[in-house]
């Protein structure tokens, strides 16, 4: 009977995993370095084409592409498919960075001009952030929340430039943002400046306009943090 040495086999597997990770980074950097400037759009994979958010995400993707931005998404269905579809309809760069899962929820959508598939979530996250000059977050689930907080953390810690974070759908976001003002900022766990790059809108045209003005040095609206504080009288 052949003897196996578990520790040695583990070390061998880990070494090959490291090379796979390096390969995903290299492939991503090579493929995406030519598609700047870009805006990354996050949001639910679960909405269907008849949902109002689908048409709104499609309009945002279309408007960003017309404004000269490449549109990056997670490459899946729902909001991601809608944004990619909008960008592709007007001949823009429509980039989908999908993740390999045993789930139909993350199957790559057919509306991209370039699709990359990743095995590792953290590599995919780097690619979604690395080439973006703005972020649009639409309503979504745990993945969207993860992307929201991670983007804010990267900006706050200086790991990425302080690009604008545009939240679409005030009704969806207001509860979370109110809680952040009350429980996080109000109790001293975060300064008011921690939300100064947040902007909010319910209008797809304004979302595109915000990205264009804020990324290209135009006049800025009052930051979301200030406006929310005034509205909530915090």
C-alpha cells in the first residue's frame, strides 16, 4: 500500500494554487489595462428583465458608455446583465468579470464585449476596483453590501484613490445610511468625513452625470453625508 504524506501533498497543492492566483492576476492586468477609464456597477443578480431596476441599470450602462467610460460589472445576470447590455447597445466597452461557482446565479451574461472568469473572489474584486474611476451601487444583496463596505474601506485607508461612490435608489439605501450616521458616526467609530465620497440619486441620467462631472473635475453636488445629516437632523 502506497503511503501518502498529507503535509507534503498539501504543500504541493498550495504551491500550484499560488501559481493559479498569480496567473489570474496576470491575465486580468493584461486584458484590462487597455479599457480605461471605467466605471464599475454593482447590484443584484436576482432581478429579472421586467423589474424597474433592470431598465434603470441598462440606461446607466448606456449613458456611461456614451460618455466614454468602459462599463465593468461582475458579469452575471440581473443588474450586471442590464448594465452590460446598455453599454453594448451603444458600442461601448462592456466588461464582465464573472466568478466560477456551482450556481446559475453567477452564469456569465451574453452582453459583454469582454468576459473574464475568475476562480478566486479576491482576484476578481481587485480587478473590479483597479481600473474604476467611479462606482455605482444599485440595490442588491450580501454581495452588494460586501462591495459597498469594501470600497469605502479601501478609500478610507488610502488603498485606492478617493473616487466617487454613487448610490442608486434612495429608498433602498436610506435605512443603512441612517444607521451608519447614528450608530457608527454618532458613536465615534467613524468620522463624518468617512462618507464624504458618497452621492445618492434616483435618476439614471443624474448617475451618469455625477460620474462624468466628479471624475473629470466638474462642479460637485453637496456630499451625501452632509445632505443626509441635514435631512435626518443628526
